[in-house]
C-alpha cells in the first residue's frame, strides 16, 4: 500500500491510477491523516464484503430504536449554524 498526499495525487493522478490498475492500493493523506483509500475494482467480486448476522442476533425489526433527542432548538437551525461557523 502506498501513502500519498492530496497535492501529489492531484499532480500525478494518471500515474497513481496506473498503479491502481496494476493491483496496488493507495491511501490518501491530508496532512499525514489518512482520509481515503483507492483500491482496484475486482471484476468477479464486490469490493464490499457483507457478512451474514450471527445466528443468535436479533432481527432488525426486533431491535429497538434509541429514544428521540430532546432538543429545545430546531435541528435545521443547528445544522445551519454549524455550517456557517465552519467557513
């Protein structure tokens, strides 16, 4: 697996994608923090492997939902406030 920064990925995208076509994985770093992985597509299988639940696991319909949040403020207002402060 090869680690590359975002700037390097942008500058040499074709070269990095050639490596992926050859079967190599890439990890994309944002200031030394891994944020994404580029892996080759497997023709005969899925990239995502989903396993079956264990035999003694409860059925999805039997799993209780968490209690609703008790907020005194509108959730949309909170989201807008968060988005505006991140700029």
